[in-house]
C-alpha cells in the first residue's frame, strides 16, 4: 500500500509474528515507524521525519 501524497510516500507492511504494522519511507529504508494500527505506524514515521 502506498500513500498517494507525493510529499509523504511510504510502504506499509505487517509483521505477522509481532502483529504490528510498519510504515517505511520509500526514499530512505532506514526511516520506519511501527504501530498496532496503520495510522499509528504512519504517525510514528512522521515523528521521525519532523
């Protein structure tokens, strides 16, 4: 799943072992955020980018 907004593009994946979502910046694989929901994972990623 990719965000359409060109300013904030990321990939979403699910770690099925830990049952968490991971949002990864498509321009920098080292920037990622995790959360119980997709929304939480995106917020976590955005905090790192701010």
